[in-house]
């Protein structure tokens, strides 16, 4: 055997081995890319499915609230008015003190039913928009609780879909209710700003909270907020307020 | 010795030195397989220095040095694979291959210490190729969810697979080459040395990735 053909044989042998080794490496790289792609696709499908389920659950909740609010408004409130007239007729001969007491009880009951109906589905939201609904929500709370709830509003509102408005309203409602229940605050502020997107901040000067260390009930409330923010494609942040308390910040780009 | 061959020797030595230089920082924080790779770099560098000294002093032990290096290289790389695998089955396979290799090494080396022995080199290449393929199977099984090209180990093992697959045919035909080509062997050996430099540079890339990861971890803490 001469040297030249042997060189060729050696070169071919080496090339074959190198091609085989390179193929293994390239195969692994492509295989992993494909696996990752499949996994990402699967994860995305799971997230989409979860979001769809969540949207359906929340839509169901809102529809049920809307139905109950309508029943309360159209049925129970009308019946309350009729009851009021009947009661006034029946107690015409009663003494003034009892008459006044019964009248006050009926009025209070009517107001409670109206308030529950409004809380369930604020008619202002559909009629006058988000800012007015939140302003009315704060105003109503000021009449009911001892902690003052301030509302401020800046910028020119842009159009939001009905379901978006409802989600922002529910997030604000839940955050304010959390502050009332857990923060032990002396002031709660709801600040809305429409410049460069919708910013809503719910700030309190209470004891503050640690998201990671929150107990079950608070955790569930926060998870509700997060689920709704995810459906909105909005950013939701839980921050510390200065000098004390906490801030829940929601940002929705326009 | 031709100039090209000399340059090739120095360049592969430079490759080994680069592995050591990149591997020494953060040595204590590194994973065991990476530490073994640094040890591999040190081992190669030391044997290459001895080899150069022997060549220039016209010593007769150059082949002995090469044969001994082949054994240490195989054992260090088998140790590397032993530390890489988590599964006991794969570890046992590596141990079995090490034992068989050592036994066959000494069988083939009887009365041949001063020769350039082909069989021990072929066996070494084959054993390392098998381990590399086992590693890639292992990687497929334990497929990581993040970008695999950021894994130092992937580059190191890929470099090993390509280098030892590339030198396999050369090792296989070494006896024939020595007998037939004589001084022409230096040309082939120079090509092999440059190829080893590329192997070292790819291993260095893996070490650089590991350094980057360690630096990021340190900055986080």
C-alpha cells in the first residue's frame, strides 16, 4: 500500500468520523430546540385554557350579579315601595312615635336593598363610565364607614370596552375593601390618571402587608386581583406606601 | 522537526494553558466535572512540557511520555464522565470501561513502552466517544428546559466527541503510519495538534460560560 492512497483513506475516515460526531451534536441541538418549542406551545395552551376558564367563571359571576341586581331593583325594590304604602295605610291610627319608627325601618330597608343592588352592578358604570362609577363608589363608602375614602381623577378618559371597565372597577372595589378590612387605615385614597394609559392607585396609610407572608384570606383576595389584572392584560403591583401603608397600582395601556 | 510541526506543538500547549488559566479562577465554586476538566488541562500542559524537554534533549522517552499521557488522559476524562452522570447504571458503565481500559492498556503495553502504541490510543478514543454519546443520550433524557447552548458541559462534551472522533482513524492507523510514512507522520501529527487546539478553544468557551454563570451568581449574592 502506498502513502498517497493511504492519506486519502485517512482523510476520508477522519471526515466520516467528524461528520458523524457533528451530526450527533447538531441533532441534540435541534432536538432540544424542538422539545422546548413543543413545551412552550403546550404551556401557552395551558395558560390560554386557564384564562378562558377564568374568563368564563368571572363572566358567570358578573352575569349572576347583574341578574340579582336587576331582580332586586325591579322586583324587591318595587315591592318595598308597595309595602311602604301598605304599612303607612295600616299604621294610620298608630301613635306618632311608633309610626315614625316603622317608617324609618321601612326606609332603611329600602335603602339597604338599593345599596346592595348598586354594589352588585353599579348602573353608573354602564351609563356614565368608570370614573363616575368609582367616584360614586367612594362617595357611597363615605356614607357607610368611618374611614374616609378620597377619590381623585386626572387626564382625559379614553374609551374602554364594557368588560374592561367592569374588571378595573372590580379590582378597585376589591382593593378598597381589602384596605377597609385589613389595613386599619385612617385614610384611603383612590387616584385615577388617564395620561399615557390608565393608572389606578389605591393607597392607604395603614399597617401595610407583605404579599408573600399574607394569610389565606388576604392571599385569595390578592389572587382575585391578579386574575382580573391578567385578563385585562394590565400590570398590577403591590407596593409600600410612604411613610406607611400600602399601595395597589394598576396600569392599563391605551 | 518541521517549523509547522513545532508551531502545532506550541499551539496545542497554548490551548491546554488557556484551559488552566480560565479554570483556575473560582475553582472552589465550580462543579466537580469542570474541576476535572481543569485538572485535564494541567495534566496535558505538564505532559506537553515534558514532551518538549525530551524532544529538545534528544531523550528516548518521548514515546513513553506519550503512552503515559494516553493513560492519564483516558482516566481523567473517564473520571469527568463519572462525575457528570447521575444515574448509577451510567456510572457503573464508566467504571467498567475504566477497569477494562486499564487492564487492556497494561496488556498492550507489555514490552512496548518505547513504541508509539496504536491500540491504547484507539481504545482511548473509542471509550471517550462512547462516553460522549452516553452523555448526549443522558441529555436527551434529562432535557433541560432552558437554552442548552448556555450549558458549559454541552460545549465541552461536543468538543471531546468531535476531537476524539477525528483522531480515531489516526490512532487506528498509527502503527502503519509510523512504519510507512516515517517523517511524513509529522505533517499528519501537526494537523492533529492544530485540531487539538480547536478542541481546547471550544473547551475554553465552555469554561468561559461557566465563569460567566459564576460571576452572575456572585453578583446576585
